[in-house]
C-alpha cells in the first residue's frame, strides 16, 4: 500500500489540500498521512495547543467519514513546516505530497512562499499544489 502525505492547516488552503489528498488516497488505494506542523516556542502555549487539538478532532471526523486509512502527525518541534512535510514523505516513501497554496497578489505571484518553494524543490516525490476555491 502506498502513502499520500498532506500538509494541513486550519485555513481554506489546508481544507482544499485535505480534500484533494483524500481523493488521491482513495484513487490510489493509499494510506493518508496528515501533517499539522507548529513552530512551537513561547507563543505556542496551552490554549493554542488545545485549539490545535480541537481542529484536528474535526479533521479526524472528516477522515473517519472518508473511509481512507490514515495517520495524523501533529508536530511541534520548532522545524520549518517544509521540513515537517518532507521528512515523513521520505520516511514513508510517499508516492505523492499534497500542499495548499493561498492566493497571492500579482507581485506575490512572482515569488512562492518559502515553505511551498522548498517543498516543490526538495521533495523526493511528486508534489500536488492546490488552491482553495
């Protein structure tokens, strides 16, 4: 069984990435690994941890309803989100990595976000970048 890895953030681009990753996992008959990355540090206190856990409970419900086999990894290690996505993709020999991109202004389109750019350049597997509606 193959693996699809998806980066999830509780924003429209994260929801779009999750929905696409679920579809891809079903299509491929693959397991889905959902990665939710937080930088941690002094700003990530108890209330933010509880809020993040609540957000991931909603994701679990969506995944349970989808019928795909899944694993959720909520990471608070101080690493960049790109590293938190690339590492599990490599460790699981992922066949696809799905990320969400936010809409950008005309000037912002000249340069992708640093995490998205790093993922696109450094991932060992194909990367599917999706936008929210």
